[in-house]
C-alpha cells in the first residue's frame, strides 16, 4: 500500500496526501511548496515520520467529542465547530484552500461567483475535482467534462453573475427547474438550422441540473459550503425514448441495394450490425486489433480524449466473419497515409490525418443517406428513432435466440446483466467459440448468402 499520493494543484505546486497505515484512509494533506516533482517527492518522504507518529488527541478533546456526539447541535453551531476545527488543524483543510485563511463562520465574506465556479469545476485541465479523481486512479474523460460544461449555457441564461456559490438557495434552483420546463415553449426560438426548438427532455433537464449538483456535492466535501442545495430537489425519473431498429429485411436491402457515398461508411455500418460495436470503438479500430476470426476491442475514440479505454474500461473479443474481415483489410490496404504508423497501428477507418480516424459525423450522415436511398426518409428515420447506435440494439435483438445473458454480456461489453437486458432478452448459453459460428451464420442469413 502506498504511504502517500503526490499530485499537482493550481500553480503547479505539488501536494502530498498521506494514508494512515492502520485504517488505510487519508489522514493528512501537506503542501510540498515546490513545482519540482523530485524535490516534492523527497520532502514528502521526509515528512512521512512526522505524519505517522503524530500523537493521539488529548483526553480532554476526546471528552468534548464524546459530549458533542450525545448533543443535538444547530446548523449554525455546526458551521462554527467546522471553522474552529479547521483553524486548529489546518492540515485537515482541503489542499486547494491550503493557501487561504480559515473559513469564516456565519456571515462569511467569501463570495465565489456561481457561474465561474461551475465553469472551472468542469474544466478538465484546471478542475481540482478532476485532478483529485485522477490522482486516486479513477477514470474521468475530457469528453465527459466537455459535455457537462456544455450544459453551463442554461445556467448562464438564468443566473446573473452576482449569484454566489455560498448564497445559492433551494428556492432559486426550483425556479431554475421551472425555467427549464418553460424555456422552449417560446415558438420563436430556433436552432442553428432554423428549426423550432422543442421542449427539453427529462433526461436533458436531469443532466443540466447535475451539471451544478455534482459540483455542489464536491463543494460540501471540501468545506466550501455547508449543504448541497441540489440535494433537496425532487429527483428526475427520465424515460428514454425507445431506440428503433431496422428489420432484417430492411438491413439486407440497405447493404445489397443501398447507395453509399464511401465504402468506409458502408463497412462501418456492416461491422456495427454484425458485432454490436459502438461507433467510438469502430473509429478506434486499428490494423493490430484485427485477428484471424476475432476483433480485439481495446480502445474507443473521442474527439476530446483521442484513443481511450472502452466504455467500461475493459477489453473484449468479438467474433468476426471472414467476409467482413476481408472488407476491413481492403480498407487497410487503401489507407493513403503510407508511413510506419499506417502500416502497423494505422486506423482501419482512416481520416484526412494519419493520427485521427474518420469523423463520426461522416459515418452517421453516410448511414442516414443510405437509408434515404432505400426509401427511409429523414422524417421516417426520426419518427422511428433510428440512429447509428441502433445497430447495437439490432445485433443484441438478432442474437437473442442463440445466446444467454452471460455470453451476450461478454461480446457486447456490458458491466451488468441488467444493461444487457436493456438491449434484448437472451435465452440459450453459448461460449465464445460457438459465438463465432453463430456470428458467421448470422451474417450469411442477413446478407442472404445461403
């Protein structure tokens, strides 16, 4: 077990977070006062004996703690005690506040602009929250932060710049919720394409509120505020719109007679249909990931993060029919980026640059245009809610009669059987080798090759 974790804070200063060897919990945070990692590491080790040999609390303090544990204290008393403890034990203060004075009780003069706080919280490079998660081995991606930060625009529409984190109330948040519910009732509002803006879904509203709620929860943990106002709101129970899928007959028509602008678009959809791979996983596919009869799903692609781990952080194997493998290898052979990167680890679905794959919008737009060529218009597609991710549902539904939950979970890359059930009900167990046979037969049947 590590004795401490070393990480950077604002300004590049290194901090050490020490671990109690007996409880395995964090026991102290100390600033190393330097931006040099080697110096910080040496100082952290030098301070280790002092931290671990710290004397126990005197008995009178323990008596006070025992008394307080039996007494019901008011909110104001709790704030005062919190401030006094931080004043007497500065090492307990969050590292981001190590350079600040102790928290002032009651009518504190500290005023943190709400909008600036949320914006900084979701800034991947600057956020203490992000850096703390990374320092503790937890996963958080740039795209996740980017998408959360995009919801800030709704907060900026409603809240003025003089609203503070410390002064935010539950009433204000409830008024913000009502604003979101009514925001799109104004028929004059239009999007960038000139189309009227429809009402926000409950899922979108939930994400907008959580944009602030997650940051408030962190603020409470760090001692910036006493309570999280978002916790008092009624939780949303969003019902996602059911994802539409093509019928086997429509899928066959699409690949046999549909018009595709680029072979990469067609092959991407074909691969998604026969493997259930996500779009980001398809974009990230490289020559080294293609086996003789398997695809090794090792990475996913994000415009913000580049190559990253798959959604659940685990690699998996997916059976690959020989006909589809040949099409993938044809794309590899046509890769225009003739350099070492392209030969060894180049992207199968190559883009304009050797270090980036085909843009996701090109693949999805190519899919939509091909649907239109077989009579499924844009209006029909939207009404049926058919998107590129529908191929994943199509795959799970199609293999429903041949694979049980456990093995469907294996090839789909789900963390829990509950998520697999969201896609389809599976009935009969097969192992990975049998999955290869099933997938090959599925491809032949769908493409009417038998």
